C-alpha cells in the first residue's frame, strides 16, 4: 500500500496531573541540565493523580507497508510509538500508559517514544501541547509540530514524515531565531528503547571511550576498566562489557566526544529477538551520541516502575545536533535559521551494526567458517553487491 496519514482521538490510560501552582515561579534553586532552573512564564505542576483514567488524545498516525508511527502533539510534540509491521516489533519504546513523574523542568515528564529536546534538555514544554499541521506531498505524508519557546521567543519545529518506499521515520527540523539578539540552544532527540538482558547498545566501531556530562569522567568503550568517577561512582574492575544493558548497574550517561567518531549512526540491538533500531544523522551537524540508563538494578527497576505499569524497562539513545555533550549549548544568531534531518528505522537479523546511513545498515564480523555479512535496507532494493577488500585485493564478495 502507499503511505497514509490519519488524525483521530485515541483513548490512552493516563494518570492526570493537577492544577499548576497559583503563583508564578521565577527561579528554582536546583540546577537543571546545565541551566539555571529558570521557569517563568511556564506553569509549574507538582500534583499528580494516583488514579488511572482513560483520556482522549489528538493522535496522528503515519503508516506505510513497513512501519506505523504514532505522534502525540499534545505531549510536547513527541513520537509516541514506532512499530515494525514486518517483524511485529516496536523499534521505539512504546509506553502504553501516560504516567508522568517529576523529571521535567516544569514538573511532569513521561518516558517512551522520541522526545525532541530544545532549547535545553529536557524540553521545558515536554508535557505541554504544540501547534500541529498535517499534509502530504506526493509519496510523503507528514505532520508539522512546533512552538515558540517561552524563554527566548525562538521558533522550533519538527516535520515527521513517512513515505511510500522506505522503512524509516524522518525528522526535518527547523530552528529559527526570530529576535534581534543571539541566543543559546541545544537540540537532542531523545530516543527510548525497551530493553532486557539480551539488549546491546551499539556505538560505531571507531568509538574507543565515552565520557560523562561536562566530561567529568572518562571510560573505555566497550570494555570499561576502573572507576567511572561520576556523581554515582562505580568500579568496573579489570574489564566489563558495558555495551550490554545488564552490565551497567547504576544510573549513567555515556557520551561520545566530538571528533572521536566519523560515523553517522547509533544503534540498539536485541540479540535474543535479533532485531533493533538504528538512528542516523549527518555527523558534521549531529555529533552528539549518548546512552542514558537508570541501571539494571533495583533502583533502575523502581524508576521504570514510576513511569509505566507493565514492568517494562527502557534506556535512551540520544543524538545531539550542534553539540556533543550536555549541557553544552551552541549559539543561534539574530534571525538565523538552522535546518537538519534525523532518521530512525528498524533492523532485523543482521547482528550489531558496524556502518549505517539512511538507506542501509551493515554488519560485518568474523565467524568460525569465515565472514558474516548482515544487511538491512530501508527500501526494497535488489542485487546489492557487498565487497570486502584488504591490501591484497578482494577477500569476500556476495550479492545480498
């Protein structure tokens, strides 16, 4: 079938939030993601209901033969679900309940999907509605979701699209400074993925170390050694494979520093189910690559339980544009417009990705009887020739 778009009211089990504080909060003393804690004029909400009820939401669904994508413009303009129809797999974490916790700058925040964070992290309006407009252009169906930010009066907008021929979700982002003053901002796409004991975080092969926020601590990747001296220090001993979800026991951020990797992807892969997700962006514009985990422990399980009802666990695979660390900001000049693109798509039966762009993900690894080649294409291209060479010439060649 060709791609299609649908907009309708959908009931989702929800723990409602209470009324905002009656008096404005001009400044909160806690530092927040590298920002001052400034809040005004955003309303501050601290009351959450313990009773779950069905609430109708404005939901936009984009769909083609390969994937189905649900958007929630009423909750920060986020992607709520991305489903691989060919494999019965949610390649983006699908949280089946709206269960906010006090994580956001203005109070409520929900896990799951993809949260588009700007002009800081987490998005100050992450639990507030965005403007929305839907449309189509030939084979492409799309929805625009955007807002004028409360702090600097800048315009931030994301166009989420699905076309007839590809299995990827495409985000086309526009950030516009419509003021006469320069302003700081960051843009991080916060991808959540559901995890289990078999889940692996796949950074590009040229990544040799990771660091914490502000680069306060550095750790070898993927085999960590010694103490990661963060706010929650942890000793990884003589060698721990931290690309495995179950190996990290405490809340941690692992970020890749700018210039360390020339690859343009981050991936997550469920080795048990043999499927996962790849996110792709131009590394010259989007150098930021990050793993966040609550940790595979009782503490992490409790925090995940605070945010859902089905016992599922998740981690976040973030991609940052114009910045490689948090809370690093970049500047946007008066009346300047910045545009960039990000992509997400499912993969299956290829193992851990070694190279990827928006058209294809590739794995190459040694096996007992030679070489394993895993290829996933985001379109139905045929007769893909894979050639492996060394200094002496071709060592492997196969039509996939």
